[in-house]
């Protein structure tokens, strides 16, 4: 070797050492036998040994994964290969290794190994992704149906039995499911929800049961855990179970029987410890008759049936719900609390609420956003609710006119005095209902007046007038 070649070689080595020192993650350079021939400063820091000591060791002294040496000998490149390194104190740290093989005359003569810390999620961090927001306190209402529903749900919360929640859209089925999980012995575990109607059939299977690496085109390296695995020691909520395709119904039935799953593209049977809560707004009995839903799966799910009644079947809860959501959205939007006129309140109570609680929430958020004044009148209500009231009044008028066809045309229009009496009667009923709801105490009457949108003095005058009748 000439003096010039020797100089160039030394310069090249210095450049390599300089580049390695700039890398902040540990780097080891090993020969084909795994003996360390170079290391950077980050490696000295992690293994708490000087470079001179590191150069006397082999790869097995620092990495507790025996397979890695085999890849070095074969000259196989690796990217994000999971390993465990043993630091200077003997503690094992999970890392990802990148291996770049070194070839001389197509023969592997060593490798450059880069190690980066693998961020392992703790069980608590995993569960934080799947926390619940609702408890039984969030199920509002004092009607007999709601009180009975909450009592039944509290009784079965501690059990691990499967629950089937039925009810129309917007009634709060997931709120009930989260409340059951929160009151259960699994409350520290995850609450994992999946909407069977929102995910395409081709993806639903892998979302539920997970998949192995290479199971299909686009599958993630290393595979992916499904919702059953993610819900380990917690609750899995299958919303809109009635929309699950038939081929998955059969697979779900087997999981409920065996309490084990197989990932898509895998052969290993994985035990699952989850509580299953399913929900649907569909008529499963009719679907069984038509062959759209498996009868055997239905009985597996129908262990503890719960029914959430629609809002139109518990109108007595409307007062509380309206008051609650008005205050909620007023606080959220930074607005002053609104008061309802008697006519507007009656219009809300008479409405049939096909969208249930969800529609009521949207309606009250709409009112709080758009109403400028403090008093909400009929004109402030959404058009669909005003239109419903107009339609009902039109039908009532038409019915009356058909019942008395021989009557004069003028009689089809109620006299002003009769209309005033009708309105007065409605106001009396609303006042009595509000006082009954909030109580006859001074504080109860104050709340009743606030709810009705009238002053306390006006309420007392109306009550005195009623007592004289």
C-alpha cells in the first residue's frame, strides 16, 4: 500500500467515524461472526461501556435476540426488526433494529446495525383510546319506563352475560351500553365499539377478528389486532348488529360459543376474554323469518334483552330533557339561557319526535344558536316542528268540518271567544304540570316560572285564578 493510499484510507475511516458520531441512536458494526469492530458514541452511552471494551465483545453480549446473528451471517437486510437489547445495568429494552449487510466479493463479511427504542404502549395507554363518556347519570328521565330500564341495567352490569339492546335510532343505545360497562367489573378495561353498518362487508371481518401479515393485498407488516383482541378484559359493543352480513353471523356465533378467534389469514386460535353488548334498531324477529338473520345467533345474543323506549312513549321526560339540553348548549355556546312561551313548549311536547333524543338535541342546539331574544316562541322553532303542528291542526279542522257537513261555513272557523278559552285551558294544563313537576315550594314555583318563561308574580296570579275556579 502506497503512502497516498494509506493516507486516503485513514481519511475515509475518520469520515466514517465522524458520520457515526453524528447519529444519535446506537450503531454497532460487526463482522461475519458477530464480533464488534466499531461503535458510535450513542452505543457507548446505552451500554455504558467505552469503545475499547465494546470492541472486545460480540453481538450476543448486547442483544438478547439470537436470530439477529443469523441474519448477519446470511447478509439479509432488515428494517424495523423487533429485538431486545441488554443495557449496561442488565435491563432489557425493546428496540427496532435496521440491518445493512456488508459484502466483499458477493460474500457477507459483516453488517451495520442501528437500534431505535420501540415505544411500547402500556395497558393503561391502550385503554385510554377506548374510554367511556357516559354513566347511568347521563340517562335522563323519571318516567316509569326509564326508571325500570336503568334498574334492570344496573342489576346485570356486574355480570359477564351477553346483552342485546333494542330501540329506535337516536334513543341512546350506546349511552346505555357505555353505562353498563362503566358500572361493571370490567370498567378498568377498554370499551371498544364498532358500527356494523358503517364498515364495508369486505373490511368488517378483518376489523372484528384482525389479520395476519400477507393475508391480503395491502395488509400491514406484522398483521393487525381486531376489535375482539383490542377489547381484552373489557367490553365489545357491536352496534347495528342487524346489518352484519350472513357469513360473518356464522363466524360470530362460533366465537360466542368457543370464546376464541382466528385472525384472517391465520391458523392460530386466540382466546378472547370480552363481554359482548349488541344493539340494533331493526326487527330481528322479522329478519329471522325472512332468512336475513340467523336464529341460533339471535338466541346467543338474546341472553339479557333491554329495550330503550322512543321519546314519544315517555313524553313526561320532555320537561327535564328540554331544560337540561337548553342549559347545556347555552353554556357550550356562551349564550344566555332561553325561556319558552307556553305555546312553543306545547308545540314541542305535541311533536312526535321520530329522531328521538338525537333530534331533540339538534332542535335545542338550533334554537340556542338562532334565537336572539330571551323568549322562544313558535316562530323560533324549526320548520319541520312548526309544519307538524300546522298539519295536525289542519287535520283536526278537516275532521270537524266533515263531521258537521250541514253546518254554515262560518261555523268552521272557531269564534274568538272559543279560541281564547282553548288557549287558556292549555296554559292552565301547562302551569299545573310544571308546578307538579318542580313542586309547590317557593323554590319549586320559581323553577316552574323559569321553565314556563313567565315571571314568578305572573305564576302566582295564574295559580290564584285557578284556585278560585
